């Protein structure tokens, strides 16, 4: 088989890997950013959101044409694309409101386009160089996310938030400028797989919040979980391999089975709503490791080279498919929570992993056939295998060292002792059996801006003086919520104890936070609620607190959301009351998706619970939606307690408004 790769200097190869890594890190950042922006479109309906998402990512193809306008796919086009991406990313940091929505969606489409162009230029060395750059960039992105406590800089106010985009952007421009004289390279087939690969990684193995929530381990443990596969992938991709596969074909089939099984293990081994036990946690960790190492190797194997020259039109098609490969699996996975697929949505990432491995097996099968039939020198079958030169050691060392340093910083930042929360003595003390509580549906961190305003949420909670907080729709890695681990972030910034229980999946659930003066919390129990008419799994979390020697049982709950699902909500309430009977001092709070006078409220009242708003607040107040509140669907109920000073706070950090109440025990 003939190697048609032009010779590339070692320094140029290193620059290509580093540039591809930085562009990938910027792309991963913007993919996470697009989640809350697309969520904004959900306010207009599921169809509108789907059209917005698909249209945005498919536009990457058109943007490739603009970037390469009257140019070959070479150094000058690469520099144009990188500079445009950096300018747009910096503009996004400075925008708010509707401007942020537009700039953000254009930026993510351009990021996918530039990623494909950069990979096409880098593929002149080998497919392993492409895989090294992209996987290294994803590891770098995950390390940066951890260093920012999983709350990305794009959503943060202040000068410090500019550090990451300015540094990444500056490095990208310098590297692209050094490569501006690169000539056009031969075409590469399979670049569209960059989309599914990046989408799968951003959702799972390059998502610290996902790693923590899926394994049931603390967020700080994700540092080592990210570092080990990053090092293994870097080492393996440095090694060159034979251009013609020397292993039997069944080995390629084994890779399909292994990657499919690993991705299935990531989801199937984790329990719901309880935390996985020790052996399940180990199984999930091993599955994540195999997926994180196997997927880049599959990508490297899947890239082949046709004999025709690279053209902007062909590359535009690859970019459009790559964009769709990013968003369609993420979108289908998420839409299952509103329009059930009929099968577990975990099937979607499993199919993506299987697709990567099948395309790798297909490429290797073609290479074997090409060698066997003695073609490739004349190209009669239209394709030859990419040169399989290993990734440059210098670039891999730089990426691994930088990733390791950032993971060390990130681990230190998210350690429990590193929290910058409000000490207990700065909150109003629990005195004479009286405490302040707040209930709030956080809409997985997404504000009406659109934005992710975690510090503002912290300020609202701290400003209320609440010693007890019940929360719903808390995200721990949802891309639609920006990928943040809200549970860990809020716990540390508020300096409170917490209990979290997953609901729709392990990345989305209910939470109780409490001041240390209320004890350590005992009998923390999750309650799985009946699925009924769907479309989401629902749960509740309960914990017993100590109020001046009196036990207080507290529950945070979120019921099914469709207006017509009254029977399902009634079944869920009955299941909750059966699991957590009304005995002694009792608080039940949350988003019931039921309004005053509805049967759901009557069922709670029949169990001996009293509504805080109706006892000591304004019964005409409303909590949803926050920007034009018209419905009261968020509730605080109590038994064996009395309420006073109940109010609804007029804030916009979520699509719900929080309820605040003073609770007194006899």
C-alpha cells in the first residue's frame, strides 16, 4: 500500500496537534454553552428548539465554505477560521440577553467548522495526530472545567472570567499564524466522525460533573478519573502502527463489542435513585476508562484518505455532518424527557460509541482489501489508508503536563475544605425552635437571560437567611444546563450540608441543604415515585434534622409536569406519603406542578399537611414563570409546625421564583 502523505516536519506536526487541541477545547466549551442557549428555544416549544439546535449545528457546513472562500484547505484558510473563532468567542464573553443567544449559536457553529478544517489540515500527518489533538483538547477542556468548579467562564461576570478565552484564543492565533504557509493537503475521509466523538465526550468522559454524579463519587475524585485515560491515550497515540492492519479481522469486531459494552456499562451499572454500591462504582469507573481510551483509538483508525484532492465543498459536507453528529445524539437523549423514545435514552450514547468502532472496523477492512488486491498505488478502489505516524512526543508532553497541572488545581478548588461558603455563624442562628427555609426549582441552573447564574443563586439563598433549603431540578452535568455540578457548587459556596437524589437521571435531581446547626442529618432516604404517564422519572429526597433537640423530617419533591397528568401526580403523592408518613414535625416542599384547588393539594391537606402560603402568605401570589408569573405550582407544606412571614421572591435566576418562610416548632 502506498503512503501518499506528504512529509511533515516534526515542529509542524507538534504545532498541528497543539492547535487542534486548543480548537477542540474552545469547541467543547461552546458545545456546553449552546445547551442553555438552546434551552431558551424550548420556551417556544419542542419543535422550535429542535429546529434551532439542528439548524445551528448543520450551519457548520456553510461556515466552512465561507472560511475557505476562494482558498484551498490550507494554512491561510486555517488562520482565517481560527481568528474568526477567537473574535467571536471573545465577543460572546461580552454579550448578554438576545445578543448572547445569537452570538453563542453562531460561535458554536463556527467552532465545529474550524475544528473540521483544522483536523483536515492536521490529517496530512496521520489519523493518530488528529485523534491525539482532539482527545488532548477534550482532556484540556475537562481540566479547565474542573478548575472553574464546573461553572464555565462564559457565564461568569468580571475580569477574571476573561482569562481562559483570552489565553486559549491567543495561543490558537499564534499557532495558526505559524502554520499559515502550509500548502493544501490530500483529502481525508471520516472527518464527520469528529462530531459524534466530541458530543459523546462532552456528555460523558470529558464532563467532570457527569463523572461524579454517575459514579456517586465526590467531584474532587474526578481529577484522577480524567488524568489516567488522558495519559494512556497520549502514550498509545505516540506509537506508530503498521499501515496495513496485521491483526485478524475479528479483533476489529472485538473493539465494537468492547466499546459498546463499556458505554452500556457506564449507564447500566449505575443505580437509580440510590447511590451505586462499591462494586457498581468500580464497574462504572472501569467502563468510563475503557470508553475514554477506546473512543480516540477508534477515531484514529476510522480516518482514511481518498485519492481526490480536498475541496471546500466536500469539507463543508463533512462539517455539516459533524455538527449534526454533535447535537443530534445530545438532543435525542434530552428530548426523551419530554417525548419518550420508547427505549431507555442511554441507548443513544451507546449507539454513538458503536458507530465509532464500526467505522474504525470498516476502514481497517478496506485497508486489508486494498493490500490484498494490490491496489492503492493506482487508487482503483478510491481510497488508501492514512499514514499511521504516531503523534509527536513533544506536543503530547505539553498537553499531558498542562492537563495534569490544571487537574491538580481543579482538584484543590473543589475539595470540600476549599469551599468559600458562608460560615454558620454568619447566618441567623436557629433559635427557640425557629428557622428560615427556602424552596426553589432551579431549572438546572438556566436563567431567563439566557445564562447560568450560579453565584446569583447563591446570593439569593444566602440573602434570604435560610438555614434550610429545598431545591428541585438541580443539574450535575446536564449539557442543557451548561455541564455544571450545581449540587457541589451550591453546597460549598453556601457552606452547608447537603443530600442529593437523582430524578430523571443521575445528572438531574432534588436536593436538601441545611446549616450545620441543624446537625449532620440522619435517615437520608430517596423515594422513587411512580412513572405513570411519564414522561420523566421523578423522585423525592428526605432527611431528618435536629431543631433544638426536636427531630424535623424534611422532604424535597418534584412531581410530573404535564398539566393533564393529574392521576400520575396523585399516585406519586400517595407513594411519597406511604414511604414518608406524616408523623411529628414534618416539612414537604417542592414543585408539585399543581395549582391551588387541584386534587393534588387536597391530597396533601387530607394527610394533615398545611400550606405555608395559605397559612401565612399571600394566596394570590404566583411562582411560575419567573419573568411573567401567573401560576402557583411551588409549595411548602408542614405538619407539627407553624409558618410566618411567607413570601415569594421576585428574582429571575430560574424560570421559577423561590418561596421563603419562617418555620417554628412547638
